[in-house]
C-alpha cells in the first residue's frame, strides 16, 4: 500500500531564515505531488504541484519554491522566511493520470517568529 | 480559475440528527468533487467523492449529491455521532482531479451536541 511521509513534524524558525520541508511517497511510481498550506483555522491553499521529476507548477507567487529531485520526493523551500509563512504545510499525492483522489501526508507545522 | 464557496462555516446539531453542508463552484469544467474530514491537528482524510457523471453517491451514513446545472454539491451525514465532530472541506477540480490540484472551500466546523 501507499504511504506518504513528511518531515519535520514541527518547526520553529526565525524570520529571514531558510526553509526546507521534505515529502516522500512509498508504494507508487510517478505520482502527482502537491504542496498545500493551511493557515490557522483556514482552508487549504494549493502552492505547487508536480507531474514528474523536475516538473513544477506554481499556483501562488510567493517567496517559496518547490523541487522534485526524485520520482517520489517533493521538497518545499524558502531562502528567507516571512512571518506570513507560518502555517500547516501538507504534502499530497495522487495516482498519475486522471484518477483524481488526493491523499495527504501528516503535515509540518511551521511557526515563524 | 475555480472558486469554491462553502456554507455554513459552523454547524451545530444534536447527536442523532442529520447534518448538511453545501458548496458551490464556479468552473463548469470541474468534474471531480471530493469531501475531506479534518480533526484538530491532523491531516485531511477523504470521506467521499463524486464525479460529474453521477448525481448521488452513498457510503453508509454519508452521502453526496451533485447538481451540475446549478453548480452545487452537498454532503449529508445522517444519524450523527460524537466522532463526526470535525472540520469538513469540499473541493473541486477539473480534469478529474488530476495533476492540477484541488480548489477547496473554507471549511465547515461541525459540532455534534450530546
């Protein structure tokens, strides 16, 4: 069966520091991968999605970037964090093609101080 | 792009009663509509989904209905139980929910009163 991992689970970072969040998926090949952000008490906002290695589409202009160095690895990065980057970051995957169903990882809770 | 509106933002019902959450979408090309349940501090979990070639889908106490003409879909939970308390999100996507991601509603906080 498929499993999705995210780390770290929680992170406290000062403003202006860099960020790297990692997501990996097991048990499937060539998945579609997604990064979402959820602000406290709010809905989910799609940040990036990827249909394959090195293929990244950005939904929202911001100081974040994403990379997919391997088939089942998705990384979210920032060179300089802002206070507004605080939130719950969720990685998700879906099967390649148009099967549609997305499954979320356990998330990373980021607090920028 | 797609825009999804969800109502109500908070819903309180007595245990055993039914709960209904409604969503509307803007993009007539959307054809995949999942519902997620999120408990406090946890990841969203898919509870049911429906595609645009189907008008209704049921899974035990949960059902979803879709009206493509009116561009709205609803979640129905019958015989509510305390463990149904959570935040529920609707979402919509074109291309069957494939590579282009989901557009979510802002969520409904469902409270089951004992």
